[in-house]
C-alpha cells in the first residue's frame, strides 16, 4: 500500500508513453537508493553548511539519492528486460553511516559512502543485471555509488566536510528522471 509520503509509482505502460529522452524513443533512468525524508533533510542541512557549495547548483531535496546505475538513454523496449533482471538481484537491507566528499570531477560534487561491503555487492549485482538486459549504462562521476550534492557549480568547493548519519536502506528503485527539477517517478521498487 502506498503511503502519502511515497514517491509516485510509474507503471511500465505509462513509461512507454513518456516523452522521449535524449535519443528518440529513449528515457533517462536511474537505479538508486532513495533516502527517507529524515535523511533527505540531513543532506540538505549538510549542503547548507558547505560555504563553497553554490546554492544555485545544489541538488533539490526530493531528487537526492544514492546512484547505483545511470542510464541516460534507455530504449523503451529495454525497460521490461531490465525490470526482469533487477528482480533477480538479491538484496537485504543495509545501513549507510559515513560519507566522504569525493574529488570534484566532471562538474559534480558528490559524497561517497564508506560502507563498501554490502553496497559494493549490490552495485555489482545491479551492473550485471543491466548487462544481462543489454543495457549500456554510462558511468557517472565519480564512477561509483555516490550522492550528488551539486552539479555544474561555478567553482570547485575547497572545503566539504565528511558526513555522519544513519541511513537504513530496505529497497532500491528504478526511477524515471524527468527534466530537472521535477521529482523522480518510481517505475519499480526492489524487492517488491
């Protein structure tokens, strides 16, 4: 049952009716961990404490997530295939606690989780599921599971502190990424 605070669900058929992504007949999709509102607020507070992080480039709260896989141009015919493969991913809840600022690359300021065991295993399984489905995912800077806190800022932040929190993840999601700053639309949640 969907709670009022849950993101909108997007059935696969509705996904096929969405406007095309960067390539004709394609959609921009992510596989990610979505934070609960409490963690979202902690991330927003963190960004406000970084004096070198320009406010204009900060990620909008409802779009904060930990990226596992980014598909900038997933053809609509591949949606069912990747959904099927992601159902095969074995996932048990995990807790993320410590995040370190990543080196500033590709116009992105990001936080990297220090918890690597279960998260690295999940990332590998998601990448393998994408390959089995024939999905070509673009590696995102910094090239590993990360939380993007700002993009395309005017200058690289000189000082970004580490962050400590308690983020329990019980599921991962495949989401449609509409034009910024519109909210993500959940296509599927795993385990379902």
